[in-house]
């Protein structure tokens, strides 16, 4: 739908999450680090929760493998 004069424009939003074996990296509207995570939690709380659960699962698997090797 084209933008009508007098209506507020919808802001463009760019959210990127990278899930790797070393962790999770967030980028929101060109920002990274803590500011990106803060914006991600505000705009997409379920996605931020999913990323946190992934990081905890990854840390748990790494700890379990270390304990298993000892």
C-alpha cells in the first residue's frame, strides 16, 4: 500500500540473528552489541527468549561434554 500524505510513515526495521556454534549475534537497525539486544527484547521478546534458550542449551552441551571427557 503506498504512503498517503498526512499519515505517519511506518519505520523500516531490520533484525538479524546469527546462530553459530560459538553463540548468538544480534544486529538491529545497524546496531550490534547491548543496544541491539535491548531493541530486540523490546520489539521481539519471543525471539530474544529463543536466542537466550539457544545460548543456555549450547553452554549446557559444552559443559556436559567437558564433564564427560573428565
